[in-house]
């Protein structure tokens, strides 16, 4: 009966739910309790997310509408409906976004930070801009005649452009002539914001767009005297790479070629200054060749607000979050070999609360210890100056056999990963590009040693930059049952047509989805028998249809389901059939919630898992992902605390129920509770206690004298 009932339950399209998620970021930017420069950063994150969403997801939806596939054609009406819903939400949120930016900049003036435009400059500032033009900007501004541009889509997307109208008006001009030019704003070369001389006791900052507007007469020096109008716009292209799988190219060459093809994608969104005259708008649209289902949105004077993430404010630390120094767990400060410590007991870190340098120490020690014979690791995203890669190179130079499985299809990081792959190959590291058709998203390390093998299994990338802002767990273990299966995953990567057996690890695309459904079924069975039955999950996305329906079935049978879900969530938790048994909370705070934690009641003997997979079709069916059981009791307690803190968050926890309202949750008779802050304070207190115990033990040791 439950199966029939749950089939009729409503779910939310993943892309619509993503809009709800991004709106939570915008809502955080509107909170007056958040420091002003952090609010600007959230506004930048919101804008950057939206750019990527249109480049990838909206582009995919548009591509589906062009498909002649019979099954896909049946979905065309639903796809059009989704696109219309997204565009409607986008228009609503854009108005909200513009208001938020104006509010933040107005508030910044109360702290002596002011935005200036080209119309409000004193003589000193004008001279400063002229000097800046000749010293830095000249040569980066290269106007293109609008008439010579066949298609604007051939230009680089996700950049800011000015559509400039130059009208000759000198004394020698009988009849004023106007010409249009396109100018790319060189923000990547000079930065988006420029600090200009202070005035009236204010720190003055200008958008580079306005600096260029002021400098247009200098740019066109040598031409007839003219007046200028300049209106900003930006456009977004389809970022899906066209892979030539039939060609003779190797995998590396195919990816490199695909990155180039991305730059030639069709435009899917245009944003332009709403003050742009109609005739200029019309000419711009004609050059864009936008379809009626694509997005053209009138907006504010300034585009590409992702730059707000790097807004200059170094002299205003009071307008940022107070610094939380990453904690180095005592085990990683010890003089004793960390590998030997792991052989005695599982260790873990939870970044960014804990320092990622803990993991770097593991790699460095493995690179140096004579007992270590080989190191294997998966690499999905890499830092620009990767300490991880440098440790692997050190290991190779020390005679270790090093294997790196590099995922070349890590979206928007392909070029970086290609560069590092070549560098590692030059150093003698065996580089594997994984399985064609299966993106390798698992986070694994395997260390072979004569004193006992070790494995590390994580929820996030081995990336120092990510580890400063993403919350992720990394478990380090010498348990043979887990270490041997991690080794088997690497064998599967090298021989994807093999059929390895995994008793403990959940591995997709082999068994993970089936095992997750079985774990949920166990809770359903226990609920029917009147036993304790619950599920606690911290995850990024839940959209896989079979998992969604199974959760609906579990809730309708009385299983209590608590979810801390950051992003996409297809569940509509308020439906009567669910009896109020599903609770969803999304947290937006100073750190990006990224860890994946699964805890199942299992009749009173909870089963805990961590790993790389979200509950989406791509993760469970089309990627190599790994979730590991957690047996160490200390880590189990820590995972449970993290999930429970998230569920109790009344400061940054918003209700995720499928409605998109994103209301902050409230607890009756409870003081405001901020989960990230409380976790940091708890880890800090624990580290202080461990240091105190270590110091006491050292003091109590008998003297050698």
C-alpha cells in the first residue's frame, strides 16, 4: 500500500530547487547581523553561482529542447515549464539582489567606504585616473567596431563588456556621426575595483567600468572630438563541452579540445544595463541571436558581481567575520609517527575547523618513510600551488611508486588538472585519467607499507584552498577490511570491466544505490515492527528519484528522517502522507557545507558512513564514488554531533520543505544557536584539553638524569 501511495507524492524539479538554494545565499546577504563585507561576498557568491547555473544547467535544458530523441520529446512541455519557472524566479530574485547591493553600499558609507562613479570626481582623482590609464590600463582597452563583429557569441563569455556610443561633435563636424564599439573590461588584468584618493574623510572605490568610462576620451585620442555613452552587458554561453569521442585523440587531447570548444558555445543568457537606449538594445540582441527561451534580463549599471567576493576592504577587518584559526589536532603535533598512530587507532580531521596541514603531514611522512612502498590517490580538484602534488612528487623522487588518478572532467578545472598531470608525469608519477564515461569523484588515498597499509577516505577534494572554506571530513584508517577494499577501488579504476566485490564500502556505480535503498528499507522494516527507526543525513543534494520515493515511503511508514541538505532537494516535506516525519534544514554560513554523512538507526546499533557521493543520479549511477562505514566510536560521536548541531541551527538554518520560502527555523524556548560557531568552539575546547593532558603527561615522566 505504501508504494502505491508514495508514487503520487509530489517532488520538485532539481533545477527549480537549485534556485531555492541560491536564494538562501541571497537571503544571507540581506541579514543585517552579517558583517557588511561578508554580505558583499555572499552577493558575489550568488552571482557566480547563477553564472555557472546558466552556463551548465539552463544550457542543458535548452539543448534537450533541440533533441529529436523520442523519449526526450515527450518531456518538452515539462522542460519548457521548468525554464519559465526558473526565468520567473530569476527575475524576482534579480530585483531583490539589486536592492540588497544598494542597501549594503549605502550602509558601507556609514563606515567611510564609498563608491564613486565617473561623474563625481575631484581634480586630484581625475589626475589619478589619467595616470592610472597610462601606467596600467592603456593597452588593455582595445575597442572593436560593432559593425565588424559578426556574432558577439564568438567573444569570451562571462566577462564585462561596454557597448560604447561615440558621437563626433567637434567644431569641424557638420553633421554629428555616431558609431558603436565594444570594449572588454580588463578586470582580470587590473582587478575590478580601484581605490582612488580619499576625500571628505571617505575611502573611495570605483568600479573599473567607470574608470574606463572616464578614460574613453583618452582611449580614442587622435579622433575627432566626441561625446561618449557606455552601457555594460555580459553574456553567458553554453558550457557543455562537445567531446569528439569518434576521433583518434587520446583522453588528454580530447579534454583540451573540449575546453576550447566551450569557448565557442551558444549564448544562453544576456544581462544588460536597463538604461541602454532601445536602438542599442535591439542591435545587441540581433548580434546575440538569442532564442525566445533564452534569458535576456535588464539589470543594473554593473554586471558580473562575482567580483564582490574580492571587494577591497583590508583596512576594515571589523566589517568581516572574526578569524577562526584552524586547529591542529594533537595527534598531528606529536613527535610520534602519524602513520604509526593511525595503525593503532582511526584518526580524522574536519576541515576547516581542523587544519588541512594534518593531511599534508600524512603525505609528507609517507613520502619520506623507508617502509612505504607505494602511494595511490584520486585527485578531483587541485590548488593552484598544490602542496598535495608537491608531496607526491617528493615521494616519487624518494623512490616510491606513486599513482595519481586525475579527473580531467572536473568542471571548470580541466585546464588546471591537465597542467598538473603533465607536471606529475614529468616527475615519474604514473598518471591515470580514469574511466571514459565515468567521472571519478571519490576522495581516496592508499599507502602501501611493510609495517601495515593505510587508507584515507574523505568527503571533499584534496585541495588546500577548498579546505579553508569547505566543511569536509577525512578519515585515516589501517583497518584491513577497509584498506583492502580501497585498494580494490583503484584496481576497478584501472580495470573498469572487472566486477569487484565490496562488503563494507559503498561504491558507485556498482552497489551504492542498491545498498542505500537497502539501508532505508531496514528502517522501514523496523518501523513496521514497532522498533526505533530513524535516518539522519548531512548531504549536498537529494534528487535521485528512487531515493526520493524510498524516503517518502519510509516517512509514510513512521521513520523519522532528519536532513541537513545544502543545495538541491526534490523532497516536498509538507505533504500529509508523510505525517511530518521529514525535516529538512539548509545552512548558509561563513563555511560552505560540503560533508556527506549518513547515519541509520539500524535497530539501535547505528551505522555511520562518510564519503563523496550526494543522492543524485550522476553520483549514484554515472560516477565512481565511495562511502565508507565509520567504526571508530570517537568519530561516530563527532559525526552525530555535527548533524545534530546542523539540525538545531536557528541562526543560519533555513527550512527546506520544497516551497522555496526558506524561512529561518526557530526552536521554542531556545537561545539562538549557530552550528558552525558552536562546532568551532567545541573543537577548540577539545584541543586545549588534549594539550593540557599531553603537557601533564610530559611533566609526570621521570627524568633521564
